[in-house]
C-alpha cells in the first residue's frame, strides 16, 4: 500500500469512529458519561491497542505461516491440553463466585 492509501484508510476510520460516538452521544459533552481523566485514559488505551496491532502486523507480514489445517490442529491440541490440565488440577471445575 502506498502512504496515500494508508492515510486515506486512517482518515475514513477516524471519521467512522467519530460518527459512531456522535450517534451514541448526540448532545456531545452533556451526554458523555466520563470525566476528562477517564476520557484521556480511554483514548490512550485505544491508541496503545492500535499501535500494538500495527506493530504486530509490521512484524509478521513477511512471515510464512503454516497451513490452516496445521494451525487448527495445533490450536485444538492446545485447547484439549488446557482442558486436561484444568480437569487434573481443578477436579471440581472452575466456579464463579455468586
């Protein structure tokens, strides 16, 4: 992708996010439930998540990944191993407190 295309995608994404917030809180600050500090933390958290996604994409875009069949097999094997470990170490199961 060219830098212009990335800029265009970013601009459209920003407009969509602003439009969704505007639909949820039509009167602006009067409807916004968070104070300035909470709003800043929410923005920083979103930017960190976005930066993490971009960095993970940049780090793995040239990696040759295994086939889907291999990935599903490994994922299912790890899931079954996790279930086995839970059944061995927690025979009563995982219970949420009421």
